[in-house]
C-alpha cells in the first residue's frame, strides 16, 4: 500500500508527463496558426501568438528543470503575455519595471533552500 506522499508524487509525475507530451504539439499549432494567418487578423493577433508560444516554452522548461533562469524566463514571458493582452504594449508600464524585483522575491520565498 502506497503512502499519501508517494501517491502525490506519482500524480505529479503523471501530470508532468502529460504536459511534456502534449505541450510541444500545442506550441507548434499556435506557432503555425500565428505565422500563417496573422495577415487576416490585426497585428495584435501576431504579437499575442508569439507571446503565447514563448510563455508555453518557458512553462515547459520550468516544469522540466526548476532552476532560477527558467523561473525568471517564465515570469518575464508571463509578463510579456499579460502586457500584450491586458496592458498597452507600446508604453513602458509599471508591470515591466516591477517584474524583475518581484521575480527575485518570489524565487526566494517559494524555492528557498
């Protein structure tokens, strides 16, 4: 009989395996659609597509290896995606200025050794 901790680790491994298996296909589809059909939509569609692809790549990297550079890239690309979707990407906003100190603080809190 497996302990609760062993069951949690097994469930997490299965989730990570599923993400590792299907995320590259999702990234490929989003890239192809963005590159082929950006002419039919606004320019914002292209930039959101590229930001989504970069964010998904960073998620995949961070899930595979939880080191600071992958966490930093995940936060930067998440900020880029949020900037493209919710904020004005043409202006330097508070979100771009605060992302680096917040990333460092989050890493210290979440992954302190």
